[in-house]
C-alpha cells in the first residue's frame, strides 16, 4: 500500500499515511464455490500518527475478485464497505408496524 491522505475520525486531524507501521492490510478470499462469483474480504487497520491520539480504525470491504491469466487474483471493485472502529454514525432504518385505519 502506497502513501495516502487520511483524516482520523477520532481526532479529525488530516495526515498523510506513509509509514508501513501505521497501517495493516489483510485479505481473506472466499474459495468455496457459490452463486455470487469470487469474493474477498479486505480489512485495514490504520493507527493515527498524532501523538495526542494514537487511536486505530478498522474498516472491512467486500470485493469482487477475478483470476488473471498469470494466476494472480485481481480485485475489481468494492461491493460493500463497513467502518467497524469507530462504528459508523449511520443509523439503521427501522421498519415499523402500523395499521391502516
């Protein structure tokens, strides 16, 4: 993973993440045949470089995967993404039961 700009959701400081000690990427590929096509789950930890913060974030992404002719796996696009830590600020839409009068 190369250098990238990032804003810490904890301290809201804009920084450039350039050091490998500040982020960790892992990929878990679903190798069981299923109806959706090849999928992988990518998780990323990022540790804020701000000495007053130093908190981490964790995101997970579900990606579409294809096999290249040379055998490598290529990640085409992100199908879904979740902010696990800190948890997303989005509120779930609650289905309510009501009666028509």
